[in-house]
DNA sequence: GGTATTCCAGGGAGCGCTCTCTCCAAGGTC
DNA sequence: GACCTTGGAGAGAGCGCTCCCTGGAATACC
C-alpha cells in the first residue's frame, strides 16, 4: 500500500489504536477480530479508538501470519490456439453475458462471507503473469473458467496446491471439484423440441470442439436424433461469438438449404444465426426453427426472441464459490462435482 | 495464502533458498530483486537454488515492508439510484464492449511493468466492500470507471489518499488525474454529418443524464445544431444498454414521426434503436440515418453497420494506467488531464 | 608497503499483525 | 481461610521479507 495520506502520514497501526485506548495491542486485535472474551466496556472504548483514528488493519501484516487473504480470484482462461482470433479475447469475454452471470452468482456467496472477488482475464500469453499472481498468494483460491481441454491451468493449479474449483468437467481427470450442467440432456431437450414441432431437417452450430461442454452438446444432440432415426446431422463450429454464429449459419445453409430446424450451442451464436437467416430471407420460426443455449439476456434481445435451453449459471457460480470455500477451509476434502439440470425455455424462435 | 501443497509442506522461504545455495538471505533477496551488485557466479548459483526449490516470494511479507503490492484495481462503479434497473449492473458492464476495451488498454501498459490488474465491480450496495478492499492495501492504486457525478467513490478515494485516476472528467472538481475524450466535439461531428447528408429532422438518444459525458454529448449535439439554426432537438435518455436504446427510439418516434436523423450516445443503444426502427418499418439509412458513438464491436455487428464516432478507449485506458503509475511513483504530482480526439467513422447507417 | 577506496556478502532490525502463553484478579468450594 | 477454577488482559515471539549497516577482501593510490 502506498497510501501517502493527504497529511503525509501513514495509516495508524494496532499499536497506536491501543495507545489511544490505553489498552494492549492484543485487546484491540481481539476486538477487531470479534473474539468474545473482551469486557464490553473495553470493547466499546476500543471501538471508539478505532473510529477516532480511522484504523484499518494492514492486510499484508495480517495475511503474513494468518496465511489468508480473504479474497479469491475468478480466472477466465483461454488456451494458446484460440488466442489469435478475429475478435480479441478480452472483447469476447467482456461482451458475453456469461461472465456477468458467473460473477453475480459468485458474489452472492462470497460477499456475505466478507470475501473479495477479483476478476482476472488469462489469455494464453499472460498465463504466467496470472500464475505468478496466484502463486504469490494474493488470493486464497481460484474459481477457474476454462474453455479448453488443452488448458494447462487446471493441472498447474493442482500441482501448486492452490485451491481451485472448475466451471465445467475438466478435459482430463483431475482431483478438483467442479460444477457442470447436464450438457447432453440440454441438447436432447433441444432436439426433441425441434422434432416435436415437426422439423425434419435438423442441424447444429456447436461451440469450439476443444471444449468438453461443446463436445457434449454436440454429442447429446446427435444421440437424441439418432434415437429418432436421424443418422446424419450437419454441423458447423463457432466460437461462441455472435459473428461466428452468423458465419456458421451461412456455411450450413449454403451446404444444406433444406435445414428447417437449428440448434445453436449458445444464445450469442444463435443471435448471429438469426442475423444470417434474415439476410438469407428465411423466416424464423416459419421456415427455420432455432433453439439456443444459455437463456442469457441475449435470448430476449433478439427478434424473434429465442427459444433456448436454460442453464442456471448464477446458481452454478454460487455453488463453485461454496465448494471453493469448503476447500480453502480444510486441507483436502474429497473433490466434489455438482451437476445442474437444464430446461427448455420456449419463446418465439422455435 | 492457504497453499497446502500436495506434499503437505509450505512453499519455501528465502531463508531456505539461501541455505540451499549456501549464501545469506540478503544475497538471495538481491538476486530476486535484480540488484546488480552480486557476483555473477553467485547469482547463477542462487538462480539454480530458486529453480530447484520452486521458490516464490511471499507477497504479504514483501509488501509489509515495501508497502507496495504491484497490483492495481480497475473499479467499475455505479451510484445508488441506478442500481435497481431492469438489467442488473453486472450484466450490463459485462455485456458492454466498453469494459473489455478498457481492460485491454490498461493491461497493455501494466503487464510490461509487472503490475497486476484486478477487476472489481462496485455497484452501490457493495461500495463499502470494495472500499475496504482498497483501504486494506490490496492494491497500490485504482483505475476508476465511474458513471455518475453523484458517485461518492472518487471523493472517498481522494480523502483516503489512495492513488486513483478517473476515466472521465469528474462531476465535481477534484484533485485527481483523469482522461477524457472531447465529447462535445464528437457530438458535433455527428450533427454535422447528419446535416451534410441532408437530414433536417434530427433527434438524439442520450446516456444517463447524471453522467458528465452524457451531458456533454447531448449539449454538444444541441450546440452544433443551434449553429445551423435548429433551435429544438428532441431527445430521450437511455442507460447505454441495447434495450434502453430500443425503448428510447420507440418513444422518440412515437412523439416525432418526422425524425430522419438520429444521434445515439453509444453503439449499443444505437443497435437497439436500429431494432426499433426495423420494427417500425423504417429503413436505415434511407428513411432514418443513425449515428452511434464509441466505434465498438457492436457497430460492426448490426445491420446496417453503424456510422459512429470513434473513441480511442484502449489508448485512453493505457493513458490512465500511465497516469496512475506516475502517481504511485511519487507522492503528489500535479493532477493531469489527457484529452483525446474523437473522429467520425462512416459506414452504412448514415 | 602501508593506507585509502571500492566492492560485495552477511547480520540485524523491524514492517504490523496474530496467537499462544502467562499472569492476575475475582469467584467458588470445602 | 486456603485452595482451585475461570475470565480476561498483557507480553513476547515470530510470520517472511527488505533495507541499512557493518566488515572483510580485493583493488587502487601515494
């Protein structure tokens, strides 16, 4: 802290507060930390001293001894191979409603516990920066949003013994807790809905295929259709951005103009697909029915409004925070997984 | 730090590295901090010891004595009165391309300096949380994105002597550095362009009117039109979200169907306005010309693509970071302001 | 060759806090 | 009244680091 206060002096220390109140350092410390064995009268006195001096505990000193910082990091990671895309990483993550919902959910749990959340983007070239930050002990643990099964970060955190919780099933088995949603079930809901409304030429726009969740949604969609006799399902991969959805839809309809039902692996890409369909002169849902995934704000903002698969991201993030807190508490609880259920939200597009 | 390493032991200390290398604590410290007065041979030896032990400096211990943390916060603040809006704060900030660009620009400057950036949302009920975080000395300074002239945070940071730089001219005069863009000039560019392409019935959708930048854009637009004899300019205020832009456009066109030129205070709202115009059956730009503001990714993603006022957000954020670093370096440099120039980017919508 | 000067490694203090241990006083027991 | 228990305050050590000061070896100077 470089708080050069206006009056030029540093912020007061425990010792100074103690002197002001005429008690010992220990007593002040006890009051600050809410230890009950303090005479109520003294407690009151010390509280006045704290207010009078404007005392704030020095975090560095405290965490030097407690080995806690009372803050956790939300790290949004991105592997090498996707870093050089048209739309820069930071633009993508700070434009996708995903992150906001995750943050909100995590804060819901962390704030009442007095734990701070710091958000750190970690695109690949900066991985070591972030890793250094984490190793230095700025935070007690990390909520890791990782978007590829090639991402080395989960493994690294594991090796370093830094408590962490993942936002999805890890690509490789790892002794870490994670939350997830039944991706395949979500895709199945979409498939069955499209069939139920009488569509026969189905296709899908998937997310990046190095993401387990993308793979699952694609596989789930295909499997559900196979059950109904559809052996072949055209697909194109996007990267979860609106532009990539638009592009994928164009490709798909160029190759398969007969498509009348489309499952898109997130709402943002679905919005892009809607754009493409408009340009192609296809009406939604009359000519083509579209189902998205996420039930994000984007689903409500496009025309027609998106029928989509709801994913309880806020609750999932809250659960991640809870799992992390548990992990930080005791050294080595068994890694736990918590799986959430998706559901279909019917709107106008299908 | 609660790093309970897999093998159950804590991470090594300076002392242990010193012992490994057979030198003193001081020497290791010197090597770590790149002090030049170390025998190259010893330096080499110490480096091997560091690698072998996997040593990472303990941040708490270090910053206890240096009073630096080598990290700064990017705080996105929001005043009371706007917290209870349809779209939650976190959704809004993590959906607007604004934040991504700011982050990218700041990191550009901070990363090479080895300074970490932590992002903290600070909607009003959590202000004290964030303030506590900052006061505890987690960071050396703050880049403050504040969106209202009622926001108490700048003043508070100032009082606490926490180094900070603002992202726009503060609502009230304050001895803090800030960057800004010539908002009025930007609005004037929009106004003149709309006139130049032959529009006569101009209107504008502004941002929240408690933001100095919104006020400036509105005032600038009106002033520029006044010069050309337009005494009255219909306007409606949004809150910089797509939905609010759509809503504002509806209101505006319901009251003033003759409008043929529209200046919207950011691209996101302009996208919403485009949506509304499409619903109303107005062609853009034939019936209504639309000019946005920001030149964000959103301007490229809508149909027709937006003519907009470019704001060099990345450079502005980079400059903020530079100003902050300067402020952290020495106690009390004179607060500086750096003003950037907007420019018109012509696309399809006007 | 003796002294002054530089160079560079080591030792010690101390940053501000927590936490354990000690100690004192008050109350309870027989 | 002597003893033990208990509640609650203070003293001390030490977390891991940096930074200043000291001192010895190497070099330079007269």
